[in-house]
C-alpha cells in the first residue's frame, strides 16, 4: 500500500516539460538546496540552447539584411522556375526642339550620361542619366554633318557612330567634338558598317551590310588592323541553316571570354563565334533581334523589334526572362532597336516609334554570400546586432515632405491623425519653416508637428552635378536619401526620386502605406 503524501509536497508539474504528472506519481520530499539535473536533462537543455542560438543567429542576419535591402534573404534552391524580370522606371523623351524623333542607337558614357541617335534630326543627343537634355551634335571636322546615323557605341572616352549614308564609322569625344573617321590600318574597305562591339582587350567587331551579297562580320585589333573576316548573305529558312551566313546582321556583343554574339536580324536568330571567327552555336530568338549588350553578371540582352520586347539569355543560350510588350503606354515598346547599360546596371532601350528611350532595372539584388563564423567569438559578434532590435522596432519612420504634400493632407483633414501616429515623423528643410509658422490645423500646430532639419550641402552639390538638378531638388532628395523617403505631389520631383532610387509617395500612397487606406 502506497503511503499518502501531504498535498503541499506534491509537484504537479514536470520539471522539464511543465506538464502535469501522471495520477498517482509522487515526488520525494525536496531538499532545501537546488536539485541537480539528470544527464538526460542536461543533454536536452544543451540541445535547446544550441537550437536557440542558431535561431537567434538566423534572426540577426535576416534583420540586418532586411534593414539594408527591404526584403528577406530568400535564396532559390536549385534552378528557379521563374525569374522576376526588370521593371520599367521612366522614359527619356526630350522636350520641344530637343524632343526625340525616331531614336535608334543608344549608349551610356563613363559618367552615366546617355547618348541617343536621334535619327529624325540626324544628330546625337546627350541626356543626363535622369533624362534631362544637355546638348546635341552632328558636325564633322571636315565641315560635313552626319548623314544617316544608326548605331552608337561609347568606348572609354570616345563615341563611335555608324553612318549608313556615309558608309563610315565616325568617332567623337564625349562632348561631341569630331576626332576622326575610322579607317582600317593599311587598307580601304568598301563597306557599310552597322554595329560595333568592343572586346575587353580593346579589339572590336563590326557588322557590315555594305554589299547585297556580302553581309558579313569583321574583327579588328585594338590598333585597327583587320584580323578576321567571314560571312555572306543568305536568308535562312530554319534556325540552324547555313551557320556563318547572315541576312542583315545588326547588333554585336563580345563576352569577357572573347565569344562574339551577332544578332542575325532577318534570319531571326543570334549566332555565336569564338575569337578566331569559328562558329560555336545558334540562339533562337522571339522575332527579329537588333541591339545586344552583355552585363557584368553574364546576361545577354537582345532587343527584338518585331516581338516588341527584350529577351534576356545566359551566355549558354538559355533564355532567362523577357520584358516589355507592344503598345504606347509606360513599359510598352513600339519597334525597339538598341540597348545599353549604365554603371548601376540600369537598362536603356531605344523605343523607335514611341520616340523615347525607356529605362528599366532589375527589381532586386542577388543575396550576398554569407560565410559562417569559425569561432564562438564570431558567433557572439554575429548575435550582437540583436541588441539593436528593440531600437529598430521602436524607431520612427522619418518622411521628408514638401509644402504641396502637406497642403494635400490638410485638404483631406488628415493632420490630426498624422500627429497621433507615434512611429511617424514628418521632416522638412529649415528653409520651409516660414511656410508653417503660426498655422494651426485641426488643433495641431504645424511647426510643432514637423521636424525642421539642415541638409548636407556637399552631398546636395554632388547629387546636383551628377543628375543636373536645381538646388531645391537636390536639397530635398539629399534629405530623403537618409530617411524613409519623400512625400510630394510633384510628378517631376517623383520622377527624379525614381531616377536616384529614392522612395517617393504622394498623399494617397502615404495613407495606404501608413494607415492601410485608399482614397
């Protein structure tokens, strides 16, 4: 018979799992000192601690990554089924007398200025990266002018332009001053060059459509000597018919390993050759390929004039994604022709019949490679950012606002609610203080609601010089760059924010983002 145990000596919870003990199961009387853990309990606690540390490390990495990139570091396992294509950002059109007419070739200089072949005006127009017209040129050193410029390639400090009427390649400096007409060393070619692509070693490749029966490709050394010539005119009836023959070869791109990609336009394919001009393979395309370029990640962009889209391939010929559709709206093409990239990897596509150059960008960056710590101290250092987590959760979102944005809030009678939003701080430049002083709206003093702050003049000047902004635009964007973003109703200021990769919100987007409401 089991002796009865006083109720105050029964432990109704399991010491590890915290669950009630089975009925009839009793604990012995406890000592005054602490109970020693069993070996099994110690092992279990060690495992739980290890799992907790690992989860904390992952949480720390995810937190820091999200703060920097505004997305979680999710990595695809195996070959992804879908690659999110680039997104349309804005268009470069010019205005008035400088409005683009039938833009064909496009190139980007080392300072990210954009050079566009304005075929309708028979000249080259230069724009800032954000789309502001700077100047145009078409004068040659012999007093003549460009005839029918088609394609443009910016190489180092030079701008190479192919001219179909003059059957030549004209070379300018970055400001548009004519330097020379390219002539192959030691010979004079009867040709009509269409596109030029440079190799990493300074050599270059030219597509030639000069004679009806001699559509061909010509390799040159960096010094301008012809090294390889191949090709003839042939209209293929299938993808793999007559390798090394062409029907209006247009775009050309040279990979880092020396492989040459030729857009065999009217044969609806891309052909690939090695450094010596030997055929390697075909790449099937959507329609009629024109301009091409290869980015730093080894992606081949092919502009397809008839498909009204841009295809993106790996250098193995496998298609990665496509962007653009036919139309006249934002992100729609109407016979696009050529493509170029700037220093940030943004994609500039000449949209011929829509009289513009469209600017696109990939939506996200690739997740960085993370090397696990190799020592306990390394793991401790990895966990240290968790100390900042409470501050990150409690910190206010700071939004730089313009007077027109505030007036829109006032007209919607949202000032009181904004003032009660504890994790939101509206910021304005000190120069705007007079606009709000003494004004009370919905019992809220506007000059107390806003935080008036100085800005970095050096940062603003650097931004103004790079994007050709006026002082106020540069001031607002410099301030917004260090905060959540910019609140404004001005379409031009929002476009400039997009160019400089700064988040911008109008009042409707603001209310949706911070209050979950649509107006």
